[in-house]
C-alpha cells in the first residue's frame, strides 16, 4: 500500500531507495529476575558493556582525526563521552540490579526513565535538548548488552535509514558507505540529524513522528527534502516522475559546478563576495572546490570540543596557520571561540557549572572576557597565524561598547607580548564583531566606529528577537526568518553599516538559503558567508538577479507588518 508521510525537510534533494530500519533498543528490553548468586555476574556484564561503548567512542574520536567526518561530530562525541562516564548513568543501575534482582538491561532503562523525567522538568530548552544525547548513549549500551553492538549493519548506496532518532556518533561509522538519505521520527531544523544530513549533503526529512512504526524493512521509499515528504511504496507513475526529478536535480548540480570560477556578479554589474563557513582546517578542501572567495567564518570552538583537554597556543596556531596559508591571499575570518549554551567543554572553569539559561549566560565574548588567560592564548595564536595570510579576528555575541573596548585592550596586550618576543604578526590585523542580538543592531553606530567590519549571525538574531529556541520542536514553527521584526532588524543593521562605510556580511543560515539571496541583496548586502556546499547555488541566484529591481521590492517589504504580504513579496522577488 502506498502512502505519504509529512515532516520537516532539513536537507534538500531527492533520494529513492530501500528502507533499512534502525533498531530502537529501549523499546525492546525484556525484564527478568536473577538469583542473588547472579548479581555479581550481571553487574560485571553491565560494566563490560559500558567499557565496550567507551572503546567505540574512542574509535570514533580516532576516525575524526582522518578529516573525513563533518566537524560537527566532534562536539556531539564529546557530550556522549561525558554522559557515558557520569556516575548517575552507571552506578544507579548497578544498585538496582543488586536490590531488585533484575537484569542489567532493565535496570539501565529504569534509570533512563528517571533521567528523562528530570530533563522534561527542566524549563530551559537547551538543557532539555540534552535528553536526546542521554537516550543515544543508553541505546548504544543496550545494543551491546543485547548482543547487537553497533548502530547499523552495512548499508548499500541506495539505502534510506529509518529511525526513531539517529545519533551523529552512529553515523560516523558509516560515513563512507554512501547511504542515500535519513528519515527520523524526531528532530527539527537544527537537530543532530539535520546537522549530520547537511554536513554529508544527503536528503533528510525529520519529525515524521511515526515513520519508524509505519515503514517496513526493505520497502521502497522516496525522500523529498525540498517538499518535506516521504512517499512509501510509490506506484510506477510516481516512481517514474521522481526518477525524472532526481535526474534533473543531479543535472542541476553538474551545471552548478561549472560556475566554480565565474565571478558572482549581478545582471547590472554589482560584484558580490561569497565566503565559506568552516569548523576545522579539513573543511578547506570543500571551500576551495566550491570556489569561495575566502573564509568568512572559522568557528574555532570545534578545536576545543573535539579533543581531550584544551588545545595549546601552538596547536591553535598550527590550525589557524594551515587555513591562512591554504587560502593564500584570500581573507580568513577567525571567530574567537563561542563556547557556552549547548557547546559545553569540561575543564573550563566558567562552563563546569550548569547555567540557569545557557543561551543568555556566560558564553561567547562574555566567557572570553571572564577568562582572559584562555582568551589571550587564542589571540596570540591567531596573531601569529596572521603572518601567513590575510587573517581577521571576529568577536562573537557583542552586546555593548564596553565589551568591544575590553576585547580590543586584550588584543593590544597580546600584540605587545608578541613584540617583546620578536614574533611576526600583522600589526594592522582587522577586528570585527558579530551582530547576533537586537541590542547590537541598535548599537550599530557605536560598534561601527570601533570595529573594522561586522558580520550578522542570523541564527541567533532570529532566536533572540523572537524569543524562540531554534532547536526546540515545540516552538519551531515560530522560528521565522521572514518575521517583520527580523526583516527590519537585518535591514537596519546593513543600512547602518553601509552608511558608516564599514563592511558587513551575513554568516548565518540565511546567507546560504537561495530564497533569501535577493532579499539580502536588496537590503544592500554584498558579502555572504555560508556552508561551502551552498556557495554555487547562491552564486547562480546572484548571476540571475538585478540589484536595482531587488532594492525596489525590498523597500516595500521593509514597510509592511503583514506576514502574508511579506511572503507574497518574497515570492515576487524570486519569480
């Protein structure tokens, strides 16, 4: 029987293939009694399973060093390791085994239930999101206990993975097996699975709610990431239509690759800079392959998260130097680490506590200023790398002039220490700031007088403007880049920077979404930074755009407060 499931398309494209169901071990746990004489052996069985999963994660960390896995995986592995080694996960089940004379699997799932209840009662959405990580870790341990280690069996090129939820750690082991798509019951636009799908550039539909229960093993599936649908057991006519669409999509990708060396210029001759967002030096290959004009955002926090302990100054310097030298004469904008919120790192004093609301707490530049020794180490490494290329420094989540002045003072201190040691660096290195909160937009004139350039982080700007956690499924429908207030804030930021003569870029998700390319152009934006995979599609949209006509329509969009009117004008802009 053919039927259609609807969800959230988090990575575009079309995949056609056979379903492979991923086991949801927590739903398959048996409960049986053991004798007092068996308690020691049962506890030992749990201990050995925990050790086996620790070794799996160690192996996955090793795989990260090859550079084949998307950089985001490191942060997730770091979180999973901390959960696995937390006494609340493994000591309580051992006591349950001894007290209730039950099997290890049952004891572990009972503790999982307790932890889930605790997470569900937390008001802060960022902390609630960690519940999914706990479930993923317990799933791995249960699969070892139940004699099914590893998340998946070997997959074929046209396999579509169907899961209740899927951890990035699971996927690392299969990154070279070229599965066709993801399909999950849970998740949202910024969920783990969504990040994995975009990093691997495969179609994905999440938040289908009951796909895992409704789809059977080896059934034919069509996953349409652009239209947010999954078609189960399509008939011949639908299958033929989608095969044609898939061919057209792949032909379109081939045509895009021809634009690699073509300058991004509008029909009326306006030149646009298209930069890449990267997390690790390994991302440089994709940046160059897609013809980016440079690195517009180097997210350095992944150097801190994907490792045991903290990177030294020399380790950071080598990472920054390799990117600067690899891009040759093209600019490389290095953002100082944005740790905090959902990017926790053990060993940092300010982050070892649980913040009441991490998104509004000690994170980004606030944490850097609270930990000047750590900040100075990074600044020295960036400055040293500036001798090998066109390096810029970018400060995240600024909210006041005071933060800028404190950061500039520390940069001056780092420069002076290098001069005393006679170490080469670019004395005129440019320093910029991220515009991520409404207060920063309203302080733009003061920011522009103290900084060399600015960059709008639309992900956080939308989140903070609308008071919507972008990773929470329950309110995901309220996260709206086309909200009238968001449009006005972004337009105000760009126009204020342009009037002040200070370069400004957009480096959030909006920059890589072709639906908003002409909108941003019409606001006066000429510098975009995005995931390397999106550079060519945005370039194609720019090549078919006329700046003056875009400005006229955007001027009308800025004047309206009606959401439906904004949607209609955006459609007209993209016609």
